[in-house]
C-alpha cells in the first residue's frame, strides 16, 4: 500500500498516521481526509491509497517535522559556533524545504555578537542564556555551561526529539538519519567516547561522549530524567562534568550511534560530524583543520583566519596553560572543595 500526500505543505509536528483496515481488492484509489488537516490551516487535503498491500511510503516524511538543534558555547568558543552554524546551513538537511530550529545556549554574548553569528546561518537562531542553578554543582573544568544539556527542556521547544551539539564540531553530512532515528526505547542516542571512562580507566563498559546527543524528549520528560541528572551532579564529582553525570544516570540505557556521528578522527573521510575534542581547538592552533577553516571562511568571521594562522607556539602554549589553571584562579575555594571531595571518594 502506497501513501502519497497531494499537498506537501510543512506541518509543525510529526503525527502518527492511523490507517483504516483495508480488505483485499477493495482498497484501490480510495481517498480519505488527511490526518494532518486539523493541525494545519490547509482545509482540503486528501491521501491517495493505491494497491492492496505493500510498502508504506511517505513522500513528505522530512516535511512533517521541524528539526530541532541545540548548540552550547560561550565567548571563548565564538569562532567554533560560527563554523558549526555555517556547517549546519550547508549540510544539516538535503531537503530545501526542511525547517530547522536552532537554539544557542550561551553566556556573555552581546547583541552585536549575536547578530554577527546569525549571519553565519540562514536558519533563525533562538538565544538562551544558561540558567544560574548550576552554581551548587562541582565542576573540575571551571565552566558549568555544559550542564545545560542535563535539562534540555529548559532551553528548547522540542517535545519529540532534539539533537544537541558541542560548538567544537562541524556537520559534514545530513543530520536526517539522526532525526528519523529509531531510539529502540532508549532516552538518548550517542556515540562512544573513544578514550573510555575518564573517571575510571578500569571500567570497560560502553561509555558515551556527550558532544552529540539525540534526545528522545518524550521519554526524557516522562521519566523526569533532568531531575535525576541534577540530583546525581549534586552528590557526585565527575572529572568530565555533565558527561559523567549522564553516563552515571543512563548506564546501559542509551542507543549507540556509529562513530562517524561524533568522530575525533579528522582524517576519516566517512565522518558525518567531526568533533575537535582535544586541545588545541582549531581557532587556537596556527594550523587549523582545513575543513573547519573552509566553514569559517564563509562567515563574517573569515578575517579571523589570518589572526589564527599567525598564532605562535609560545602564545598557544600560554593560552592552553592558562586555560588549565584558570578555574583554580577564579574559583579557588570551590576547586579546593571539589578536589577534597574527589580525594574522599
């Protein structure tokens, strides 16, 4: 049985189609009111049913749901955000009619910077300031910005699914396979952390990297997983911050993606989403990754490339050293408490 939609106008939310039972030999060329008609302003829609039995094919699958993406980053990652926004514009979907909703969860950006970043991408960006309720959580990295992904519902309007991306990534192929993913009953989908569990090198269980997460928002909300995440982060100190919390709460309850969806191997030509996990980041290195530079060169930040390539080794080493010790300088008391708490575990 083949289902075609005569009017492929986009709707805001994918709805499950309940088909009537069709008797053999009596189903050909029947017309039924569209199940989307009550969700759209289009009054006259019809679905054509042809053939008795066969494969259900929906021509407008990609048009039935708005794709929701979230990116997290601060002013130190502004060039990374610019590059990933451009890569999303170029590669996130193969369908020119697909609507993409982007939320940038950030802190410290002024209006001018936000406007400049908006010029990096044709899709409308919604800005969300990180909440201030993470101050009581202990973080060895200094920044608690990444804890925002423990509570995705506070930063997005997505109710079915959400793709969350780090700002040190670039998208090299369509995200549609992730958007149409079968979660198989799991609350999230993620790829393996190639270095395993940084909190316990003896742990051989699968451990995911939180740089790219696909949220099953419906199940996430039903199980109130954000509350469980925050509760865990309050009593446990993980060296990888929110990633440790997520792996603790969701141990054995995540769908494993192929590594190409979160790949730190910058030489792998099969990569769909490239992740610059290690330091230096592309905007810190005098020899940035060529694919990353290609993305940034198509943004209003392209003039920054000359400055990046003039970075000297001694200046880079100083920046990396400062980045390592900066949390201890800014928050000595909190860091000492964190260190002592970790030693007592």
